[in-house]
């Protein structure tokens, strides 16, 4: 029972840390803070909700594997049995950590179709922010460091 509580506590820490790593169109990376940006005028054609799939960097699997192995090996006082339990729990922990990382890094976003002044059309996927965009809105596309974001044009 204590082993399960240790594993649950460790997974809660992993989830809490992963939840802090969300992106937002309102947050600018330090390297982009003083770069010149390209700006284009356009009009929103449509906006729809999408989900950006979570990442799998391997950190969740690594943490889950270590936590599982430690917890599993503590599950028996017989050395050979503890080793087997440690390996099995490590594999299960790695799989669980991978799923937790992927789930916790999923992000709700918007797919915004924009028609530029020159007639070109662009589709941009960006994180949901505080700004509400609807078809017909006059917007600007700001491109900085290869990243594009859509924001309402100032009036």
C-alpha cells in the first residue's frame, strides 16, 4: 500500500510540473522579445477549435520508469522477487509516465483561416488566448522567428 502511495505521489508531481508547461499566444519567448517582426494585414475567413496533440519527449517515460522500479523493488523483502517486481513495475511506470506526459501536454488551440490583402489564404494554428476571433475580423499576422500569430488589427 505504501508503494502505491509513493508512486501516486510521484505521478502527481509529474502531472503538476507538466501542467505548468502550457503555451499561449500572449507569451513571447525571450529570444523573440526584441526581434523585428513581419506584419501582414488580413481578414478572418473562419475559426475552429482544434486540439494540438501532446508531446512525447521521453521525460515522462523516464520518470515513470524510475518511480515504478523503485516502488516495485520495495514491494518484496525477497531479493530475487524484489528485482523482478522492480523491472515489471519499471516497465509499467514508463508506459504510464509516457501516457501522462502526452495527456498533460495536449493543448486546446484554434485553426484560423485568413485571407491576406493580396488574395493569398493562410491557415494558422495557435494556442487559445484571451482574444476572441470570428469570421470577418480584420487581423494582422505577426511573424517572428518563423512563428506566426494572429491578432486583431488596431482600430
